[in-house]
């Protein structure tokens, strides 16, 4: 049940970070420094790899002490958390990542204990699955649409707004023929790039609600 | 700031739980999962794109060999990850106002959880157990959960209308087109950059 909601998957990985007193800067800081350089838009590695709706990488330094009378305790390792919401199960998703962005995976996870590299797919999959946690409860607001379907729908919505605005009160025959042309143009449009902002639109201002 | 990308905010929380309480929480999640009506408030909130809870028992932190020390913990841990639209304060306020019963049911098993109401100690607790995101990616940074739902409604309506375009005569098509506009008119909000505060 929990790793999946409808057609979507919520995968969670927790990888222990190497604790090497001689490493300067420490491995957790090296991960953070690298992550700070990664683009978060359409140039993100996760935009190039298939099927990621949203994902995050987080270095968990320690657990939190919530105050007395709770017992204070600490982790012996820092952990890299990878939380992803995607269209495929762990095997297919990780295979997609390993094939499209192996360099970025290596740059991040090479600071984690036992990471074998993305080049050897079976070892990579075994490693990541050893780090995987079973999600206990997973909620997805839209759980029956793949990433391409969602990107396509968002582009369609924008195009429909413009079409309706431009065709108010039009003669039925012309409306029908222009609608056919609109459908053909929409079909020919490539699916928008994941991670990109929507194109800027010229919004008419000055309405009574403004 | 890595907690934010476009219109989405990434929240991470970790709270300790006494291990004897973990099976109770698992049962609650099991019931919440299988009784869909119990998820209605979460769905109605409508600004959460994805959210998850992950219970990590004290003995099940990944251990990958000799280069790592084994964890020796007394508590199990509850991890919470949310992807929501809006600001931190709006989110916590809405959670407290709409979902307080559900939240209490989930977090009351965590140490020192003060309850979702009143709001001030609840916010203090969340701020205490939250940790920041180092990298955050979304495939549709310009769209909220509501934008996404609306876009799929528009797409489905358009697909229906497109099946008629070749068979209708112009007057029939104009009538169906009008019905289409009525169907989608509440779902044509403009996506784009988040407003500046």
C-alpha cells in the first residue's frame, strides 16, 4: 500500500553519510556544497531524468531533542534523505536515474557509506534498495496522472484560455474550423519541459476586479 | 532558499516516539488509508501536492557495513515530508484550523507534542522539529495543486469536445462549445510566478 497512491509512487531513501575525521570539508558539507550548485529549473538533473514530479535531497544532521522529560539521544551518522514523488516503482525509477544522470548521482552519493557508483546498475539498485524506507502513508493530490499528462494538461489549460478569449461571439462555422486548427496546433506542440516556468503571458489588466 | 521552489514549499519534520506507541500509529495510518472518507479534510485543504509520513523504527535506520556505526536509539522516529502551496504560516494555520483532530491522532504519540490547538505551542513545536531542505525540484514550479486539478478538468473537457468537432454541424458545435466554456470557465486561472510578498 504505502509507497504507491493511485498511479504515483512516493519513494523515500536514507543513506548514511561517510564520517571521516580527516575529510575537509566533511562529507556532509561536500554534499551540501554540491547540491547548492545544482539547477532547480529545466536544467535540473531530475528534469532530464524521466518521471519525477517533485523531489528533495536533505542532509539530516541529527534527530531532534524536544526537551525534558524526553530522553536526549543522537544519531551516530548523518543521513542523506532522498524523497521523490514519481511515476514508476523503485526499480524502474532508479534505473532511469542511473541511465540519464549517473554523474550527478555519483557526485552526490559518493559521500555516502558503501555507495557502489551508478555505472554498475545491479549494485546501484541493490544499494539504493538497502537505503529505502517503506513509506507509511502517502498522499498525492492528483494521483491518476503521469508527469507528461500533467505537463500537457497545464499547457492545454493556458492555450484554452487564449482560445476562448480570442473567439468570443464568433460565427459558428468559423469557430468550428478555427477550433479544428487549434486542436491540430495543440497536438503538434511538444510537451513542455519539466522544471521550466510557464511562458509569460500578456494579461489584460484594468478589469473591475483589479 | 531551498525550502521553496516556485509555488511549492518543502517541509521536513522528525519527531521521537516511544516504540510501544508505534503499532498504534501504524494502525491509525492503516485505517486512514482504507477509510477514504477520513482523508476528505486532507483533500479539501487542496494546497498539498504531495505529503507522506514515514515511521523509522529505532533498529531500522539503514546500516551499510563496517564504515558506519550502528545506531543505538531508544526512540522510533516519525518523519513527515510535505509539498504545499503558500507560506509556512498559512500552512500551519490551516492545518491547525481544519485538521486538528487528524493531526492530534497522528502526532499525539510523539514526545512532547502539545496538540494542534492552540496554535502558538503547535507552531513552536513544528519549528523545533523541522529541518531545512538542501535541494528541491518540482516539474511544474508555476502551478499549485489547484492549478493542476483545474488543468486536468480542462484537458478532459477539451478531449470530449474534440470528439464532436468532426461530426457536428456548425450550430451543433457552437452549442457544444458553449457547454464546454461553461464547464471549464471556473478552471481557467492563470498559472505563473508566485505573487511577491
